[in-house]
C-alpha cells in the first residue's frame, strides 16, 4: 500500500511529535475504512455471503 511506504520514508526524517500526528492520521484512516466496510456489510449481506 502506498500509504505505508509513505509512512516508512517519512518516519526516517520526522521528529517524534510529527510521528505521533502521522500515526493518529493513519489510525483515523484505517478506522474510517473499517466503518465503511461494516456499513457495506450491513447494507448488502447477501453479496458478502456469496463470496
């Protein structure tokens, strides 16, 4: 994933404070993805079960 490569390259030159902010943004991003997936699952359970 591109975002993870960005994190790795950024971590080398980032201060601890910037690193904390970046991690928070990353966690929020992952959290939003999980919410979207769960919403899709509740909206279309038939599609998921066929896979």
